[in-house]
């Protein structure tokens, strides 16, 4: 733990971007479970499930967060924990399709899990340079189909995997550790659970936001690929929250071609830019970068964005992705989907500030980070209640919505508590 803290402090002093990339390039692709426990100290901790993919003999690692449940008496004949029905959030990490891991999203996933009593599935999708476009989209879609399509091979695997995990948790509540070690306690039955397909959501940061949006669009035939329908049925009747944190929407731009707003750090040295451009190009070629699945911000939202999609778009101003997001906002509004999108702008925040370890953030950055996570929870909760989250958030004023991306308002700390103490209490109470 001390080593992790020392490294995080070094990141904050030496520049997050370079150190982040260096560290994540060296990470093994399999996410170390101990690291997940450190990054989401408030729990719950995820378990890993390998999901069948569309490619024979290949598996997709999923890291699944399950909220706490209460188990029945083992001899009661009841096999339903309380709760036994769960909504589901699919989450995708960032990293430009060539870096990153589920590790960076663990605190966000754990918070959604705790506060929404939802199962959160973090998809460890394939990445470049080894796996090129559309590998990441295919893996993410396979996970979505495993949630929604009873005919898909992973449908039963997903549900059985979660039930088996809860069975192990139930067993841990029976007898003593010594009893279990010596197998004096019989295994309980497999719990009966239900994934509530009427309450689903998709979330992602940066390139993960690209994937989250991808799950709610249909792509017309383009650049040699056939039409690619949305994995969510067109007649799906419930609202679909999309939590898009500073997403990458247009991959036609290489990193050094993006617009840099006033106040951003100077361009890195030429050598670094060449590396960034090269790595970005290993995911999708120039010729394919305009494909709707590579650049979902280019699709016509009137016909390609699912009719039940509701978007919460979080923008960071000190970010080369700001411009393409603002272009997309205007495009969506011109296409008649203004009422399906809520935009929260943080003009003085840098790219990735909601996933950077807190020790590397300023006090004000930590405050707005918590605000963003709170609003993601609330946006999803309102939608799952059957209320329009965009209308609800647009209709609120003043302190009811905290800052709401308004730089003239500040997130108000709880009276008598400093930020870190308040957050600790929040973690411990699960509120």
C-alpha cells in the first residue's frame, strides 16, 4: 500500500499523463484482485467471471460488483437472498483503446453498486496494438448480449456465475472458519437471483464513453462493413441511462490533431506526440476511423441512437476531447434529441480527473469528482424510477443540484466535516 501511495504522489508531482501511461503499459492485462481491493476500499469487491465470446475458445474477463445481500436461514427452504433482483450497469474503462484497465474504474463501479443496489459489470475488452478495431466493440457487445439475449451463449453463464458467487458468500456466513475449513458445514443451495432487464445502464470514461455510446447505437453499412444493429432491441420500452464521462467520439483525429483550449498544458515534446499518435493508430486505421462504430459521435441520432437513450455527458475543459464533444452536443440538438441529453461542463478540470487516484488531486478536484459520481448515481436512479432524468435535472435549480457543472457554483461540503472525513463516513455507511 505504501508503494502505491508513493507512486501516486510521484504522479501528482511529475505529471499524471506520462506516469499514468508508463505505469499502465507495464500492468498485466489480467487485473490483480489485490489492486482492486485497494482502489475500492468502501467495497464491495468484484469477482472475476470469464464470459464466452463470439470467437470459439476465447473468453472475455468480466469484473462483477455485487451489492451486499441478506441470506435466508439455510434450513428454511427459501433460496432467495434479499434482495434477489438486481438492475445492471455495464461499465467500460478508458485508455484510448490501447491502455488502461478495469482497475481505474473500480471506485466508480463500487459506488454505483453500493448506492444503486445494482450489479456492475466492468468489461475487460481487448485492446490495441494486438487487437484492433472492432475487437473492443465486439467484446463489449458480447457482454451486453449476455445480459439481454436468452439465446446468446453467455446468457446462462452470466447468471450462473453470479449465483455461484452468492452461494460462496452465503457459505461464508455459516458456522465458523474452522468448521468450514474442516468441511463440517454443508454447502447451501445455489441462490435464486434475477437480473432486471428493465433497469440497465451503460457507463464509461474517455474511450470507455465511446464504447458505452456504441452499445446504444445502430451503425449503418459503411467502409466495407455491413450494417451493425444495436444490441439493445429496438422495441426495448424502458429508459437507458448512458453515463459518458469526457468521451472519445471522433477517432478521425489523432492526439496531436485535436484542438487545445486556452489554459491547457503546453504540447508535450515531439517524441511523445509521435508515440501517442502511433499507439492511437494501432487501434483503428485512418481509413476506418470514420466508421460509425469507431466514431459513434458521427451517427445521425434521429435514427441511429436508441429511442430510449438518456445521456448524461460530463465534459472536462482542460481536455483535447472537449471540442469534439461540443460539436456532438450541437449535432444531437439539431437532430431533435436535445431533451435526451444533460450536459455538465467543468471548464477547469483535466481529462481523467474522475478516475485519477484521489491522492493526486487537489481538494477542489476531489469535490467535483465526488459531485460527478453522485450525479451519475442520481441520473441512473431517476431513470430507473421511470422518470425522465434529463427533465428532472434541467428542472432543478440552485443547491438542489449542487454545482451541476456550473462553474459559478461550488459543491457544498457537509457542515462540520472536511471532505475526506465526509467521504470516509459515506463509504462506511454505504450512503
